[in-house]
């Protein structure tokens, strides 16, 4: 199977500005979506996407086709950067507990779709990291189970188990939205 990004990556490695713009325009939305779902913070997602592209530019001149697909490598870099940030979050020690934001809908919220999206995003953030990663890769990034399992370094059966547990947790967390 050939890599659909191979020719573009070669041009990026040669310093072609049009190729750089094309690569960013092709990959940025999905990387932002993945990082956003993993981190739950759009600003952090942008930082991760930027760092991912910096690494891609450094890798482009020496990229050798035939190994992993570039898209798979890019997703793995993004996930690794997300996990680095999630680990740093856990290491933060404070003297006092953070103020709790009101989790109820704001009175000026007008769109039910945004409320639903916010609830789903919050439920995703409460999932264990590996379950959130599996769901983000398969449902939001639309990778096949085989591709997602390879990216995560697990068997397809282990991925399916993570997906099943994640879906059950989401279903339970969002049960009131569908009438129980």
C-alpha cells in the first residue's frame, strides 16, 4: 500500500512552501480535533498541533517511504505530545483546591447542539486516557480498528475492549440525554 502523502512530504523536505501549506491544510483539522478531544482544551490542542508540524518539518527531509504511513506517524506524534501534557497536568500540586465551575448550562445558552457537544466532550474527558484515545481514533478520526490498534500499540482485541468499556461509560454518563 503506497502512502498518499509521500510526494507531498518529499516536496516539504525540499523546502517547497506550497507543499508546506498543502500539508498543513490537509492535516491540521484532524490533528486539532484529535488533540482537542484528548486534552479538552483548544489552546493546548493548537500548541500540540504546532509542535507536531515542527517535528514533521524536521522529519520530512529524511523520511523514507516503506515503513509506517506518514499519517499514522503524525497521529502517533500528536498522541505522544498529548500524553506528555496529560502527565504534566497530574504533576501540578496546589495549596488550595481549584474553584469549581458551575457545570450546569448557562442561562444564555441558546443552542441545544452546543449543550450536547459540551456534555459529550466533558464525558470524554472523564474517560481513562486509553479509552478516550481509542474512541477518539475510531469514532472521531475515523481510523479502522486495525489502524487504531497499530497506532496505540495494542491488539485489535484489546482495542475493541477499550472501545466497549469507553462506550459503556459514555452511555452511562449521558443516559439522561436519551431518557434513561
